[in-house]
C-alpha cells in the first residue's frame, strides 16, 4: 500500500482529512523522538547521579568522575538537549 493510499484509508477510518492524518502522524513522531531523547538523558543522569550536564562537566573537571566516557556522555547530553529544543520549536510552529 502506498503512502497516499494509506493516508486516504486512515483518513476515512478516522474521519479526518488526509492533511490532518499527516499532521497528527508527524506530531506523534516528534513527540516520540522527544521522549526517546529525554530517556537517553535520564540514563546519563542516573549513571552519574547528577541532575544537570553542567554538574557532570564540573564533576569531570574536579576528578570526581573519570573523564572517559563521561565527556562523551556530556556531549551526548548537550546534543540531546539541543535536539529536543529544535523539535519543540517545530511543534510550537505546527
């Protein structure tokens, strides 16, 4: 089944215009991606028992946490927060 056919069929089943089916599907995808990124951040928080990426950076600098792989986790954390912010901007303009 093609995307167009699927969209038409879902629109019919859900009594929604095709554009609304696509819009809701994209918003659901974005929300799922945000949850996935938030879960990755939560895993890093738990790993180091720290609440913020700044606290992780400080712990590394103070020697309370080994630099490797903590610096990589810090970078992932920072990038995930930026990713979430960009996704939320998209949702805000939707």
